[in-house]
C-alpha cells in the first residue's frame, strides 16, 4: 500500500532533522513514525541549538557557509 504524500514528506523531514541534530550534537529521540507533537518538540530543540541569535554556537554547517 503506497504511503500518502504527507507521510512521505514527514518521514523525509524527520530524517533531515535527525541528521541536523547529529551534526550539532543535539540529543533527540524520534523515529520516522513519531507523532506530530514529538516531531515539533524535536524541531524546536534543534532550532534553538542551531540558531545563532538563540544561543547556538558555531557548528559544522555555519562554518561552511562563510
């Protein structure tokens, strides 16, 4: 049974979020079938760590952009 487009997009987003968290050494524990609220909480946790105005440090992705 093929997955809906929304489910495929959510799984791709979770995969990207996990890789970003790993790059910035943020510990999150979600899987691709996590609820929307858990994905949102993990996203907010990573964004606060990554965003330079929110206390994020220079990481591997920001140093490559300069």
